[in-house]
């Protein structure tokens, strides 16, 4: 690991994503740097979208749930909400375009048959990531 690393944490409020957030926080305490906590959501009813101004209620609730924990951790962080129909693609695009050193995300552990048919966010991110990926179970 390098000093001053940038970690992108894909966060949806699940226990696995909370574990990913904790691991990323622990790494940043050790090696310093910054993290972006990313919530990707899709609502086809949203007709107008400005990626820098959107304030959707689910994302704000997720931030409220973890803000105190992040503040107490003393790591540098920011929260980002993205409206995108393809969660893995949103994560991968941000990681590549903004030169993140690591992506941290949780694995949902969906069944083998379903994972084979549909794939999972973590599988797609791991297979296409431009950087190191940390997946928590």
C-alpha cells in the first residue's frame, strides 16, 4: 500500500458494504489518503439530472447512518451519489476516470446459480477494475 492513497467505497448500507467501509477506513488510518463513499442508485422516473447537485433521499439517509462513524475515524472522506442504471459500470467509470488506487465493496453472496445467470456487482468490478479491489463477505 502507498501513502496518500485514494479509495472508492461502493456503499449501499448492506452489512457487507459496512465491512468494506470499515476495511477502507482501517487502511486509510494506516496509510493516509482519502476515501469517496459512493452510493449508486437508479430511479427511471428522474428526468432531469445534474450529477453534482442531485440530493436523493436514499443516499442522504445512507450518509446520515455512517457520518458519525466516519467523522470519528479521523479519515478524510467525501460522499458521492450517482444516478446510473448499471451499478458496476458507474463504479468502474469513476475509479478509472478519477484514478482511484483501490475499490472497496461488499459481496452479497447471492447463490451460485443466480450469480452465474446475472453476475454480481462485485464479480463485474473485480473482473474489469483498473485498480486493486477489496471485496468483503
